[in-house]
């Protein structure tokens, strides 16, 4: 965004992040007058829910700060993660994610001129990439692969081998997308640190380090990268918001009455701000979205009590009033409901206006097959015999009046 100076761009890039690894890299790029190249990857698995807004709104802020942003639609990752995305559905799901991400950014009025979508399978099947997967697999232990993907890959007592490949692919993606930084959630922090440790093992060396490394007479290098880490938003009932738990999440295409019902039932302990999903959603989604739209505030109506509305522009104001019971769950929930429905309205309007998006949705997430109604076996007319009719007894002559003797 041309109207922002370096300090303002940096502030917008760092806003609401839980942590930044190697922040000097972003600072250096901005000081050089370049636009930071940042990528965010998402495995195209279940239908994105309201927590998806956290990353999408951060992407919107990065675009507003003049960054070049790449969204990696990680179709192969989704397939590797314990078959969360069946291979026959991954293409449709990647298209669904693209429709949705674009609609979110347009809903908050952010230009997508510097936004690029890349399908993982478009380069992850190249001979060079596959060879690097083999190389990294040969020098990475099972323990380290499990540790790196512990919070993002579904693991069980007898997990498929594909789950161990997932973190290896993500580490390589940084190199192949040639970026200055990667954006991701706090649950990916172990993977971010693994990238710095693993890439040198297969010959990639950080630019600027002393010495050289030759592999097949070629000098391999990788740029030191920053990692922008977003916070994890609690679900409606505490814990992580999950696609597999319908009650913990709000689908971005849920109608207003469903949104209202789910937020009304959400856990929000009075005077407690920790693990409060409603307050967290306000901090990381509603306030940033309002700022991008030109008016950073959330209004809490108190007409029922005959009082003026509470108007908040900062989350610390809300936290203070919530702890002091000025802002109660009964006041907060309707305000959040109203703001979220308004934020989702243009996204749902875009969905209703696009027959292609609707068609892709049905193919990406086909409705479950209807259960066939089982016909109850009533058995035979004779107790003790299941489904087998016993032969009827021989008929006996009818008994009537005796014929008169002659």
C-alpha cells in the first residue's frame, strides 16, 4: 500500500501475531524498498470454518502492507494426512478453497492484485522435488518427523507412513516457493524450526554463511527466512476449533439462524478472558476486519438496559470490561453474532451468485449417502423358526353328523 511508510507497513505485518521468528529478515526487506514475499499453505481437506478467518484476515493485512502473497493449496498434503482428502476429491476441494479465500479478501475490500494461488501438485511431482523428498527422508529420523508434525498431522498407534512425509514436503515448500517468510499457526512452530535444521542436511546452505557446499558440482543455497505465527483461536466450547466437531465450529456458509444458535450456546465464562473463544474471535477476526473496512470498532448494544452502547476499538478495553463484568456474555454474544453475520454476508452472496462455486462445493463435499432403511424380519407364523415356514399339518376330514343306518 503506497500510502504507508516502512514503519506502518511493518506494524501491519506484525499486528496480532503470536510470534515472529527472525523478524530482522522482514525489516531488512522493507528497508531495501522491496515487497516481502510471503506464503501461506493450507491442506485442502475439510470445509473451512470460522477459524479460517484468522489466516485469511492476516493475509488481507499482508496484502494491505504491500506484500506479495502466495497461497499454497496443498492438495497432496491433504491426501497424505491420513486420507483427510480422498484423492478423487482433492482437485475440487482446492478449487473450493480458492473461491472461499478470494471471497473473504473481497469482503473486507482488500485488493488481490498481489495475491497468487499455487496448487501443490503443480510442482511437487517434479523430478527435482521428488528427489529432494528422497534425500530428506534418508536423513530425517522417524522421531523427528513425528515431532515436527505432531500438532498438524493426525497421528495414531498405527498411522500410515504418509503422515511422516507431510512435514518433509512442507519444509521443502519454503525452498521451492522462494519466499522471504512463511505464515502459519502456532501449531506449526515445530515445523518452522525444523526447516532451518533440515535443509542444510541435503546440501542447501544459508546465503551468507562461510564456506560452500557442492552437490553434484552445483552450489546449493537457501535464504534465511522469517516465520509469522498466528495465534490459535479456541473453539466455541473451548479447545481447538475443529472441522470434525460440528458443535465447536461455524461453517462460513452457515445461515444467520445457525450462527446465532451456535454462538448463543458457546462457552463464555463470566469475568474470564482466557480460553474465551468469543473474545479471541473478536480480537483476531472482527476488529482486524473492521479496520480493513475503514472503521475499527465493535459496538455492543445495551438498549434492553436503557444504556448507551459500548464501543470498543481495542481488545484490551474489552478484556478490562469483561473482567469487571461491565461487558457480560449476555451482551457480548449478540454483538459478536451481528458482526460475524455481517462479515459473512458478502461471502455467502458471492456463493449464491456463482453456479460454478456451488457445483464445485457439491463435488468437493458430496452429501453422505442416505442410509437404507432395513426391513425388519418379522419371522414366520410359528415361534422358534426364523424365516422358515414349517409344513402345514395334513388336513383331517370334516366331522359332521353320522349318516343314518339302513
